[in-house]
């Protein structure tokens, strides 16, 4: 049997990638004004890192960003990639606080890219493209990816499709990184749960599904060494509770800006997340991986 080349494997994986750009826009392009009403001031849309429940959301998000910058060894580097950069809070910290010369962010959301471009940050480049299509101008010193991994496979993928896609991601990162470079990855993952097409999570995140821990380990095998891994579900629980409180406090403004259906859908999404993390359905993984 003829073995497939890396190019052939990548081409095969291209046909089994995760959420489409249209599905991503369905969620993230509800409107920047909508998300401003219930996220923190940095517009960071992923779990913070909480030292105590009494800590502020802004502080927890700042600590999370610092964790990933340090875990990826990005401080003082020339080129750093943020895969799934959101509204650019990590990009801003990289160039404004941590001495990074060029920070490149990838997003599939035009609204997020518009937000980043309006910030006009020297040293920041935002690209409206997925990781699979990204062609770097030069190798990266570090890669950070927070809250994007959950969009890499679709619910209808079989086991082989999931493994191929995750493997393709780590192969792509391996190609883009300098020898010895690091990835800091944050993703939700299933613990006891599994995909449900009728869940509030599925309603706001179409064409997306979470990984299982074993799939991540298999996918990065012989490409990256897992230097550290932390499972901190309480961090997402605290973040979701804070988002839900802010959402409830601004419900009238949210309805005025969007409509009742959108408001109800996201309220169910945030409430469902609180329930899921309270009942050990999900994990919150933070992993530091070294290129080998």
C-alpha cells in the first residue's frame, strides 16, 4: 500500500475541517455592541483565570492572557501567532506589554477583524482566514490559541475525521513554528458529556463540537511534547456566572440592540454553560506544548 505524503494528508484534511465561516459569523457577528454589553472591557470571550471568586472579571481575564503569553514563551519574541484571536486582547498585550515585535491574529469573523483594525495597534496584523489557509511570511516563535479548538470539527464527523482534522492542525502548527517553539492552547473538552443537537450550546455554535482529551494527545503525538496541562473547570464556571449576571443586568439594552429571540437564545446558552460546568459535563484544558 502506498503511503500518503504530508501534502496528500493535508489535502484530505481540508475536506473535513470544522465550522464554516458562515457558522462562525452566525455566532461572533451578532454585533460588537452586543458583546460589549456583557463581556469585560477587553472584549475577551473565553474563560478567565480566577484566583478567588471575589476577583473581578477584568482581573481574571488579564491573568489568563498573561498565563498563555508566558506558557508559550512569547515574551520579547519577534513573531507570535494567535489562532482564533477574537477581538484582539491577547494581540494587544503581546505588542503593548510583552515586547513582541509582530503579533498576527487569525479570525473568521469580519466584525472581530473590523474591531481590531480600528484599534490601529502598531505591530498587530489581523487576518480574515483560518489556520489551515494561513501562509506565514516567516516562521513563528510562539503560537497561542484560546477557545478556537472547539470549532475545528463538526458534530457529524466520525472518529477518523476528527483525528485527521486535529492531526492536521498540529502538523500545520509544527510547520509554522521555529524548532523548539511553543504552543499555549486553551479549549473546552468533554468529561462526561457528549454532543446534543438540542442543547443551548449547539444553537449558538452551529457546526462545532468539543474534543476529548485522548483525541488531543493522539493528534499531537510525535509533533509536540506536552510540557504541562491544567484542567480548571471552575474557571469557566466563574466566568459564565459573571457573564450571565452582566447579561441579565443589560437585558433591556440587549433586546433593543438585537431582538428578544437573540436575547433568549444567549441567556439559555450562558445558563446552560453554568449547568454543564456545575455538573462536571465539561473540562477546561490549558496545555503548554513544545515543538519536537
